[in-house]
């Protein structure tokens, strides 16, 4: 689900401020993406963000833990089964945008 963003177009900037990812998830209750422990997760965009600007953050309550991003758009899922909340942000020449989502790490998928 879309998170906060700022975008400029034709000399006009528009910023959309949303609640923090934990509140977005609590409100919208998205279905989790089911993955195996330690799976490689890859985020893709229709228009690729500026090189080396993708940032992945795992939310643990109100604590934010930045994830190591490999190949510009990949990171590893946790090893322990459970539900995990992530926020993925990127930057483009026109601005920046983020998306929040939930994964469920399961042994038996």
C-alpha cells in the first residue's frame, strides 16, 4: 500500500504524507505475501528508481531496522516464521515514494 511520497511535475511539487507503516497496515489489513525462511525478496518498479536509492526498512513495533539491499533491489526474508512489516522507498528525479507491505515467513509453503 502506498506510503508517504513527494513528487514534482511541471514545476509543481505534491507531497502526500501518510501514517507510519504500522498504522497503515493496522488500518488496511493487507494480506501477507507468504515466503520461505531466508527467501530472497525482490522489489521491481515500472520505472526504475535512481541507482542505489532503494531503502528497505523492517518495522518491529515502532523500531525501524534497515535491511541490507543487494543488487539494488533485493534483500533476505527473516529466518524465523512469523509476520513481518516492511517499508520500501525509492528516489527518482521527480521525487521519492514508499510502499508498505507484510510478509508471512512459513516453513511449509
